[in-house]
C-alpha cells in the first residue's frame, strides 16, 4: 500500500453524460491553477516530491555527471547575408546560446547575448532573421520557456536599437524585403494587454516598416481565424511573397503566391496549391535564380521536389516538372542550392533519411545524383545552409545520441567535408582553393567529456498487428555482456514528426553509467513518411501506444532488460504515449516519466492550444471521435486497485501549449488508484513554459529526471575518468 504521507486529494462524484456515454471526471476541480484550493494542493505535492528527492541516494552523483556534461560547447551553422556571417554559439556552462556576427575582414563579435539583456538568465533568443544585406537583424526573445516572444530590430554594425518591442509572436516566421526597411511577419490579432495565454490566436500576415508603430502594420493576408497558422517566404530579389496556411495540426496546407505590392496597393494572391484538394504538405523554397520549388509529400509518402512553372500558373501540380523524384524508403528532409565556382549549372544538396539515419546527396539540375557526401556516422544532420546567392559551400551540424552537435563544411568543388568554424578564412572567401578533407568523427574540445563507448543497434520488432517497426538501441560496449540491464525506452509518435538520432544528455549519461537506451519509431510519427503518420493518428492513435508497449515487450523477451529494470519516458505528445502505455500495461515498467504530457483526452481542447490539434486526435464534440479518445485517454484508464510503477509527472506552472492541468489531474488519479509502495510524484517547474529554458534550470530538471528513473531501475551514476581516450562509436545492424 502507498504511504500514509501521500497527499490526499478530494475526489468528486462528477460524471458527465457525453453523447450517451458516462464519463467520470473526479478531478475536474484541479483544472484551474489560479484557484487557491488548487494552489494549496500543489504546494502539498511540492513538499511530497521534495521529501522523496531528498532521499534519493545518487542525486549528487548524477548532478556531478551532468555538471561535467555542461562543459560542452557548440557552434551552429552560419547564415550568410551580404558580407556578414551570423551564427549561434553555446559556451561552456552559459545559460543560453549567444548570437555572433563576423563581417568579412573583421573579427567575430557577440551581437545578441540574452544574459546581457536579462541577467536573471530567464530570457532566451527564440529566433533571429538578418536582412538580405545583413546590416540589420530582427530577433525574438522569449522569457521563462514561453511560446510567445517579443521582436526587436537592431543595426548589426553598432547594435543600435531600430525597433521594438513588438509583442505577441507565437511563430518565428519572418521575411525581409530587400533594403531592410520592411519585413513580413506573423502576429496574433490581439492587444498586448490581453492575457498571455490568448496570444497566438487569430494570427495574420502583416507588413511592418522598421520604426513604425505595430498598431499601424499593413494587413497582408489572413482572416484571423482561431486556429490558422501561417509562414512567409520572400525571394531574395523581393519580387514574390509566398504564404503557407494550415488549420491547426492539419497535415495538409495551402500555398499562396503574390507579387510584392507597394504600400497601399491591393494584394493579389494566387492559390498555387489547394491543400484540401491535394491532401498534402507543401514547403516553398526560392532558388538563387528566383525560381520557386516546392518540397511535398503529394503522391510521394517520402517526399519529392516539384518546380512551379509560374508566374501565377493555373495548372495543377500534376503538370509541374519534377526536380527530385520520390525514392522508396527515403524521406526528404531539406535542400539547398549550390553553384560551384567555374561550373555552368547549379547543384542541389539534398538532406534525406534512410532507416532513421540522415544522408546528404548532391544532385544536378536534372535531379540526378552525382555525389554522396561522407558523414561522420549514423546520426542526424540539421541546420543545412548555403549562401542565398549561391556558391560552392554549405554548412551543417552533425550529432548522434551521445555526440554533441559539431559544425561541418561541405565544398562542392572537392566533394569533401571537414569540421568547420564559421570564422575560418576559407569560409569567407569562396574563390580560395579548398583543401580536400575527409569526414571525421566528432572529437570533443579540450577539457570536454569524451563520448562513452556505445554499440548502436538498429532493431526491427513487430507491432500487435504484425507490422515491422524500427527501434534504435544504444548499449554500452561490449554490448552482449551483463544483460539484462536497466533500460530507458522513449518515443514521440505524433504529428508526423521524424525523431532524429540527435544528441541527448540523458541518453549519454544513462549509457555511460551502464544502462541501455532505446528509441521506438512508433506509428503516428513521420519516420516512414506520411503513411506512417496516418497509421497512428485520429482513429488510429491507440496504435502508437500499442507500438510502444510492443517495443517494451520485445526488449524484455529478448533479454535486454526486465520489467523491474525498464523505465519509460516521453515529453509532450511522447508524454501522452508513455502515460497511456503505463495505464494499459503497468506490469511492464518499473518507472515512468512524462514531461508536459497530454493526459485528459476528453478535455484536451480546453487547455493551452489543444483546440488546434483536432486533426491529430479528433474532438470530443463528435460521438465517434469521443470513442477514439476514450479508447486510450490515460486519465480515463487509471484503475483503482492497480499496482502502478513509480511515476514522475513533470510540468511547467505556465504551459501555454498543452496546458498545466493534465499532470495535476493524472497525478491525483494515480495516487488514488495505486496499491504499490512506489511513489506517484508531481514535479512542478515554477516560472517556466513548454519551451526551452536556461541551461541551469534544464540541468536541474534533468538531474531530477535521471535520478528518479535510475533509483527505480537500479542504475548508478558512472564515475568520471578524465584520462579515458575518446572512444569510437561502433554500429551494428540486427533484425529480430
């Protein structure tokens, strides 16, 4: 039985009749976080959490491991505009990345440091966009993990503030016009005095003239609907404005195109793509020559690239030229254009994924592959960038689960890649001959912790319906000794998101301590394109949860772990998957962690921006769709008298995305129901939101998370050994 010290929560007899179904909701009263009674309850939960945390024997050890991890540094891909290069750099132990700039022929310098703007460390740089000439930059600041930002404009040469703040930006989409006097952006149609949670609804596309009052911004596009999302793109000559539109989480979108009008002139938008007709996603990109290309999954689950014949053609996509065809088993991710010095034609550098691992390939103007780029390993590539006017170089960051992001430079003249720093002369002078350099494994900077010895296995397991599902499994090398081990299983499984094999301090610390770490590519994500997403959304959402439990069963059945050593963790949608999985199979797990989860799927539309996600989950206002939601809703599947695993529900006090009510209600339901002596805990993060926070707060949160999971699976932190040489990552592929 649970300890008598467990906080008691008042349980009401509320039962609603919804479309003829009796739906209990005994903890409805916990939804209002401003209610004094709820605040008192939350303070009791805080005390209960701290009482347990104070007894965790290894917390100091895990804290030391993660403090050592904080010594890492990274530099992001440079964004080139005119004679300027802009890039972010994370310094060791700094709370946030800092934006740097380097003008050709000058030394690099800090341009925007969030800590200088807010010494408390609560403010981060959410996004930034330099003008085409590079002499001005717009940047967005977010405080305490909020999804809502404020925009400022400064002069790059002397950091003079030219504009701002402009409040109420939920999306970072912004596109400058040539000359730097004006830009297009997306902002909520609301007053800055409105409640923060209302910001982001009723969005419109506006044109803003630098220095002018935001209240007078020109309305360009959008009707201010409650769930419309927009993104803007302008070609570098400033002739065309492309706007993509989507309703909430809808997997399809429209594309509208208009010649850029002078202020005061009417706008004439042409609908290039009708998402309702094509039922597809479209991402417009302008090439250096001004031509418009669209990355799409239309009649191509893994993606392809079409060329819009324009201007303002009325023909449909079926007649548009295909620049890059769909390739079975390959997912299109991104692309940039290159123009090698002395060459007569452009090159297309394409980022794609095969079996969950990124690849870079170079293609000619006819789409034919001419070169495959060597990458450091089976990991993830992001921030692929080239010069907007073309050139032979591109930059990208590489990472894997245990390797921090490392910047690389690709040169189309040689076909080689090399670790790079944006300030090196070869980057700033494209005409200078490049020295061929093969791709190399990422090496930690001096004084940084070396990556642990890891065996990476790509495993195939079967879902309950027999469908093959991929699973990435990291084990300490050598892998086949001392099994079973404490194992940490995670997944996301929603919104068609492809889970990259990207760096995770949690995975790195867990494996270094001798545990195993697994990532399941459950349906509902985008790991195999749009068909994989469709197989785990709306009426099929329960499939994602079944796939997660099937992964846990596979890992146990094949001797990698045991139920007493198996933990599950997930955030946001992944938190929904984890909490739903543990309510369906509590016998499979020793511990579970859910951060910012969705738990009450009958009322999720009432919290945060949940009302924009009905295309992913369905709505309780429809009888059939209510049945979908009730088939897996974690809150409604908690059963009294059940031996539940240890559970930690982590949530921000102010979560503008999923809302803060879910973890409260789920915590109360589990505490009432469990017959186990393993604790059900709520970890509240004050003065924080759903988004990223400062590194100190993030490290403290991660310390609590890993200590909790390790305590209940029997894993102990590894002792740091500064003399251990950087080991090699070994990759194996197996299928069972």
